[in-house]
């Protein structure tokens, strides 16, 4: 569905995006992550045709974006971080307007009704957009991206500013849309990315720093197997006993829960499960385990390890400042 090869964007001597390549298959949901200044926004703008690359190729369903941008973008639906809404229009009027922009002529009424039903917004179709909640406005932003039934949806921060209930609603919408659309999702809410995306790309300093499933990324960065365990018994005896268990590499008290009960952080080799030998050794020593939890690296942990090796320089922040002449007015009209 999407093929990107050696995509590069330069501003004089500065390379905001430096030769990245990736593909996205039909029905796949790709999480696109990166800190400010990493080149993520620049890449998103090139994928949607708003920004012309310095080098490289973007193909949407086999159509080269640089050779035939209008045709390529007929297969794209785009939700910017700030949805492009007209507050004094009703929802239905706005979707009719979106149909005109995207040259949807046949079956326009049926198309609007399909989208209203898909996003569960039929109940507000006659209301002015300015009077709706932020959650509804986000749904309407997604609705305009769906006009024309594009093969690919690019959603930039679709849940920004929403409350937890609204975030869950939009997440459910994205999951449902993934059944019939290929999706690129950019978000700073990492649990959302883990829950929705099949694969993740993490950008840093203009390059792809890591790409894989969320599960494989966290596994690849784990250097030890970590348990958080509440154990009853004298602290010195517990430390001595746990240290004697085969495979345990370190043990440290974390906090006191109550008298004679502490929580410990116990680490072992990454490829070794120490839970059974730990249980039997402590049971033999009459030191009951009151609670045990296996700690895993989160996607946030991996993201921070990848992106905080060096501080972002002021020059790298330039990637967010797009010169006006770099934006194609023809391309903007086609979105």
C-alpha cells in the first residue's frame, strides 16, 4: 500500500529526514513515533504530499507521489493534529463540502450516510460543529478523511486533548477502521500505540532508530528478567535466601509494606524464569510470598532509551519550520 525508499528532506546543510525507507502492507496499522525534532512531522508532511522531498520516492498503492500527486492522493485520507473543520457549518454540510473537494460526485448522499454511521455521529449531523464536544470534533475530522473511501488513512495525534473516555472511543473507531483501511497513526500516547498498532517505527535525529512490533521491541531491550515480590520474613534473612537462588543476579528491598513484610526487586538472566526456584526456596525457608509481579519494559521505556541518548540540538528543531515555498499549493488544494 505504501512504499518509501531513501526519503530525504534537507534544509541547506541540515537533513531533517535522512534516507529513510519502509513499506506498509494492506490492512496494517503502523505506529509512527518520535520526539520533537526527530523528523516525524516532516515525514508525515511528505507522505501526504504537503511537502516535497529533496530525494527519494513515495508510492501510494503503486502510484509515485512525485509523478502523479493528484492520483496518488485520491487513495489517501488525512487527519492533521488540528482537524480542518469549519465551525459554522453543520456536520452534514461540512461532509458535503469535503465530498466536493475530493470530487465525489456519484452517490454523495450515500457516502455521507455511510461515514456518519461508521463513526456513530448521525445524531449530530444537523448540529453546528462549533457547538460540539472535542470528542465529536475529532470524529468529524476522521470523517472528512474517510470521504472517498481511501485505501490509506494517515492520522496525526487523533486523541490529543481528549479525556480517557473519548480516547477509548476513538481507539475503538481506529480498530474498526483498520479492518478496511491501511493506517499510519502518529501519537505521543504510547499505550494507545501499543494497543492499536501492528508495527511501530521510532524516528530519532531524522532516521529510523527502530522498527518492529511493540512486543518484539520491548523484548529486544530487556537485559534482565525482573520480579517485584512481597515477602514476609526478616529482611537480612530474605536477602541472603533470595541471593542463593540459582539464576538470581541481584536483589534489593524496595519498600516496607508492613511489619516484617518488604517489597523486593529481584533480577535474573533475561532468558531464565526464576519464579519456580524462588518460590520453592522461600517456601522451604518459611518465608511466604504474599505477592509476585513480573515487570516488563514498556514501550515508553524503549522509546526513552532510543531517543534520549543525546539532547536534541536547536538546529534539529528547524525541521518543524517549513518554508512557504516548500509547500506545494497544488498539492494542498488536492487534499
